[in-house]
């Protein structure tokens, strides 16, 4: 099958935020029975195999209500009925000097930072809050919304040939032959201020419900976190914040889809390689220098076998594996190809000179008419529970990615191999 090239520019937008001087709250599942265990690394294979048709809905599943309905009768269980649905409109809030209209349900607007901070730092934090509020008020397209997240998840699920998926509004009746309903939503965005640094954490949640009886099949919460100085977050008209919002939704949407249906975690090793146009840095084997604006990238996949959940992994051959490749600059995805049959690829468009890109590949395995994706290639990063000094912190490791400095490289791609393009001679 020929490769499909996509050149993509992510939409820039702001979002509503909750600003506190405390650590961002953890994921909440208020209507989930307490006996439901913590989620495994991905949805179990037996649950995956039980779902052939799934509907994606933006929002939290209402507490105490079953998922039900068909095209022949009105569905009240999805958002509490027509009365509740009719209230999902627009409301107005006055936030400092900026009146903001925003759709509900939505994340809480920024609030004042109070207590325990010096006057100068408190003013800077307040300026940060006001700047992000203005960003939300003036944004034409809001990146961090439940609707946007649901759309990202839906498009990712559409790539799987063994799964029939649909994207429904909360009040749209669900066909009776649907196996499950997937609710996705943003929990919140938190700001943890530590001296003059702000740590932004966005949490997305997903809950899979069986349609026939409303039983919980799987639930997960994933975080995207990055950090930088207050000044860096807001300079250049909040450009760094907009990058954060784009990467947060991009990461969380595809992580939910991978967690639920398309990712398999096999015993494997995936490493970048040198080519005739790309050489590895002698001091860093994950930093590559290109002698061409259209470099040839290569990688090597080694499957170790012995995966008890996926017995088919032992029978995988090179003919059963394709690859997807992505290249990012500091702001967005700039290039990708799908369904590459060989573990190498020559970039088909010139990359910008004197630029440090991040790139990665993932394998896709074709087994019995099904497609499952492996993990994206990255070098092993420091544990998310480790501090700068290398000691282990008391807080447990969370599911997701934790950034180190947003203005240097987004958390999303910080552990991908680096590709430096050549500078023109003067």
C-alpha cells in the first residue's frame, strides 16, 4: 500500500484555566464505584475484542444514569435528558477587566492567586492569569475543549479496520447495536507556581461503558505537564501557552485512543540509525546531524518475543510490519508519512535550514485483519518521579508525560531523537 503523506499545521488557541498556588488536582471519577481497580497500561485485550462498534461522546458520563437509546426513541440517559441538554449554551463571566463568553460545560476560568507569595511575585502571577484570560477571550478557536478532544480520539480510532466508530453529540440517540460508549473530557488545567516558575498540568479522562447494561468496562486518566518561567509563558503574546495547548490536546487525544484500542506493548527495541545523509553526534547517540535538507532517516526494530498477552507477536515477520513517521519543530507537527513498508524514509519536502527537529517512528502490526500500533520511538527518559538531583520524590509517578522546559522543547517531543539540519554557507 503506498505511503500517505500529511503536512499538518496545528491550530493555535487559548483555553480557560484554574490558577491556584497548589499542585494541580488529580483525576476524579465521582460516579465510578470505588471497587473499580486502577487502570492497567492499556485496555485489556479481552475487553478490546468485545467491542466492534463504539460511539465517542464529548463530556463526562452523568452519575447514576445508564447509557441507553436508539434512533427510534429519545435518549435521556446521555446528558440527563432534554432539559439538561437545553442548558448547554453560552454563559458570561466577568474575570477581572475582561468579560468572557464561553460554552458550558467548560474548564473553570482563572482565579486570583492568594497567600504565601511576595507582592512582586503575586503581581507577576496575576499578570500571567490576566494574559491567559485575554487569550481565551480573543481566541477564534479554543484548542482545549471536550469537543476537540473527542474529535481527535475519533479520528485516531477511525484508522483501525476492526473497529467501527462514530462521533455523537451528547443528546444524539445511540443505535441499539452499539457495543460501547466512550466519554472523553478534560478534567481541568492546573497551575502550580514554584517561585518564578509555573507548572501547567492538563488532565484528560476517558470512560468506556457497555451500552446494554451501562457497566464500566475501562477508565483512564492521562496528564500532560510542562513547566517554564512566568515570563516565558506570556511573552510574544502568550505564544508558549498556545504551543502548550496545541501539544496537550494532540498528545492526550492520541494517548486515549492508543490506551483504549490501538497500542500494544511488546518486548522490543526501536533505535534510530545513521544513514548516508544523517550522522550521529559522537557525544549523544540520540542527536543526529543532517547533511541534506531532505535527509534519509532510518531505524531498527527488534522484537524480543515472549509477550503473554499477544501470542501472535512471536509469529510477526518483516512483511507484517509497517511504520509511521513524524517530524516536529518547536511549535507543531510539520511532516508525517504513514504505512511505510521499510524501516527508512527520505523526507519528501525540504526542511528548514539551521533547525533542530524532533522525529519519531512507530511500528504497526497487521495480524488477522487487525492493525495494532507499537509505541513511538523515544529514548528512555528520567522517571517522572525523580527530582533534578536524581533523588526519588515522594509523589507517585503519574500516567502521562512531564516536561522539563517548555521554551526549549515541548514535553510532547522532548524524548524523541533530535535532527539538526545544515546551515547555509556564508
